[in-house]
C-alpha cells in the first residue's frame, strides 16, 4: 500500500506540473484572486467561459450525474457556438477532473469507483496536511478573519440546505488554506484531485437530502488547529475532517476508517517535506 500510494502521488504531481501553465481552474467555482498568477477577467465573459460556468454548475448541482454523457452537438446548438469551441471547454473540464473523454465514444461526467475515491482521499489527506502545515506558518490575523468569513459562508448555505452553494463555499474554504501555503503547484494538484470528489459528495448529499449543518461544525477543528500551529494537531484535524466527511456515504465501498492509515501518511509527509520522497521498491 505504501509503495502504491507513493507511485500514485508522483503521478498526480506530474499531472499538476504538466498543466501548471493552463488556466484549468477558471469558472464559477474558482476564486481567481487566490493565486498570484491568476488574473480576473472583469470584462464580458467569452463563450468558452459561459459554457464552462454552465457545465461546472450543472455537475456540482447534480443536474448532470456521474457517468452522464456531455453532448458536444447539443451544447454547440444551445450556446450557438462551434463544436470546436465546445471541445476546448471539455478539454479544460477534463484537466480539472470533472469529465472524462473517451476517444471515438464521447465525453462523460467523471464517475469514480469506490477504489478511486479511496485513492483520491488518501492522497488528499497527505497533500492537504502538507498545505495546511505550510499555511499555518504564514497566516496572520487578517487571513484568519478571511477564513472565518468563508466558514460563515458555508454556514449560511448550510442553513438553507443549499447544496450547490454549500459545495462552492466548502471548496473555497479549503482552497483558501491551500493558497495560504504559498505553493502554487500544491494548490493546482489539490484542486485537480479534490474537485471531482466535491462534485460527487454534493450530488450524493443532494440526492439523499442530507442535513448540511454538520458540514459547518466539521471545519471548526481545522481552524483551531491552524491557530494552534502544532503540526501533529494540524495533520490530525485534516485527517479526521476528510475521514468523517466522506465515510458515511462511501460506506462499505470506502473500507474501514483506518484504511487511510494516518501513521503511514504522516511518515510519507515527512519524507516529502524533506525531499526524501522515494519509492522503496
């Protein structure tokens, strides 16, 4: 398991580096002011951005379900653009992990198997722990106030059981922590890794009518750990948050909570931080 986790991590990192120059984070679900190299488009949005916005919203709101086809001709007709324009949008969505393109067949909303979800979450624990540790050393009172505002935004959406808005606010909260780490590559990799899982969780919670209030409380230990600044406490808070947030709906397909193996991840995190992350095989 340890070897496969490291191999998968290197693959995710290579993907992040490969697409680091592409603006694959554009659209409604991104706070473009979070990363220093991202420039907000304050002019009228292009057709590509409009389609990207619509598709992201449809996926996160559960209007498009995992495995559903995304029809190029229909999108081109609806938005009165060429199929080439639609394909450009789908490439960007594929880079962000929300769709999968199958040559000579079509494009489909990403559908993660229980094993893939487990792998995504295991890597997210590792990488978000790293980002949170780095962020803790860089956060001042102003940044903590911004984090509190984002937490309040989750609370307002949760109080209305507004699933799409809550998913947006939740993702913004985590993205802000990643941004505070100061590591742009880590931000991009976490975003590619995490967005499909957020989409899955949002659709599941909406379909099952889950009460979102507990989602607000689940973030409090992360904020407390960041303010405390203890690396072990931060790792534990991130691990517990991710484990408890996804355990209930992944159920038997996710495995037991200890499958995330906190000790193994902590050891790998230490090797990664010191530049000694190597495969033991």
